């Protein structure tokens, strides 16, 4: 399921999709995984792979691709490497809504 939203910065459009429960291959990390695409301009879109682990309130960026080119990639739920969180309240709300349905 995909949800198109207007970000808190009204000049940007975002799409939240594919939020689902996920467990790492080793079974030691469990949480939610999703994808957020932010359209900055017609020629610039950034796709974020995000996760929220059980017991956490933050959606953390696991990967970032700019126009298909990898800019930053961690594995699902990796918190021992560099981490950034989603801070746009409208994107967080859309992720939370999708998580309820997952």
C-alpha cells in the first residue's frame, strides 16, 4: 500500500509505502521496515529505507538512494553505525498509520 502525503514543508511531496513487520536473517532484530520516497524536484527524488525496532518510537533511516544511486546503506535495524531519524511530522504520522495496518 502506498500513501502520498504533503510534508511539513509544503513544497515537498512524499510517498510512504511497503511498511511491514520484519525480522533480520539471524533473527536477533525485529521491528518494522518501510520505504519513503521524497520528491524534492521533478528531477530529484530520494528513496529512504527506514526501520523502527520494537520498543523504539523513532523511524531510523537505514538507506538513502538519490535518483537510484546509493548514498548511504546500512542493514535493517543497524544502530551501531551512523543513524539519522525521520523528523518530518507528516511523514512520521503516515509511517505510524501504515505500521498499524502492518
